[in-house]
C-alpha cells in the first residue's frame, strides 16, 4: 500500500472537509427548510424532525449517525474505517453550524424548482469531492457496505435501497408535491455525483503524428512537464514510417499543445479523447 506524505494527507483532509461543508450547506439551506428527504442520513433526519417537533435536522443526524456507526462496528468489524466515522460526525457538526449561523424557518426563495436544484447540486458536488479522494460521507453508506457484504448487491445498487425507502416515506408524511420533488432530487443526485467525479478527473488522451516529432516531444517534456510514449508506426496509404506520440494532459495543457503544434506543423494529425480514468504517477493513485 502506498503511504501518503504529510502534505498529501493535509490536502486529503482539506478536500474531505470542503466536500462535507458543501454537503452540509445543501442540507441545512435547501433540503431541511423544504422537507426534501432525498435519501441518506439527511433524508432520514428531515423525516425524524418532522415527526418529532423540537428535534432539528442536525440533532436527528447525530442520533442516526451514532446508531449507524454502532451497527457498522457490529457487522463490519475492523474493515469499518475511521474516516467514515469522522465524516459522519463532522457532517452533523457542519449542519449544526449552518443551522446556528443561518437559522431558517422557511425556504430561502419561493421557487421550489430552484430550491430542489441547489438541494441536489451542493451535496452532489460535496459528495463527489469526498468519493473522489476515496473517502465516504458515512451515513447510509454504512448500510450499503453491510448489504454489499452480506448479499449479492453491489455497493452502488445497495445505496439505492435505503435511499428509495427514505424518499418513499415523504409520500406519507408530507404532501405529494414535496414527495415528488424529493424523488426527483434523488434521481438527479444519482447521476450528478458521477458527473462531478468524471468532471474533476477529466483529462485528454492525445495522439500526435507530426513531421516534427522531436520538437513536439521536447515541448511536452520541458514546457508541459508531462511524459509521453513514442511508437513507430506506418501510414496505411503512403507506407511511410512515422513516429506516433501519445500523452495524457489536462484540458488547458491540451490547448497549449494544440496551439504549439499548429505553429510548427499545419499538417500534423492530432486526436484528443476525453477520459476520466487516468491512473498512475502524476494523476490518480491506484
């Protein structure tokens, strides 16, 4: 297992907390005032707070997360990570902080569609950031881990079981309009988290065939500070020997490379393909 440096741990911890804060903002500013129960511990907390007057969402989240942490230890044992425990507690703390700093007795706006959009976007961005660093927001993730371990369900599918069950409760506790908004938000969240993760990791896989391969290679290595692979190739039509250069760049670096090649070789052949699964040194860790 590759060990992180102190700097890497600091970045990991910072990203984790920024993601949790974004998630907490979505819960306290948009989900809670509108009674949007879109699954997760926040959805359970919204339902509990509605059933027990005097109990706020952050307090309900503390209770739920404490119970889930205990269940996690019972069913998962040592495989139950401390990071999940921290995230579960920290998320509840951040929600409580927002409730204290920005107390809301009614929605921020009179537009339910706008409210549901931000109730989805903020937690989706936050959850995407957390998942992208290999962490978890805890909560119903614990239930998904247990279901995945003791049944044939995959984690992604296992997550849908508790989330849909929580959202279904809104049809009996709140009005149909709120319930439908909650269901819509849950479906949006399911797709948006993946989009956020793909967007964060989006890179350009570039293939270049140029009459000036040495200059292109030098530009990639020295100016862009990236690696490259050179492969001997042959043109199918001309039979001419060519050198094919492949490299992986960020979107901005890909623009720089394209502009440079255009300035030295107007007839170069370039392909750039989007990819979010680049794993290795300089990109995502294995």
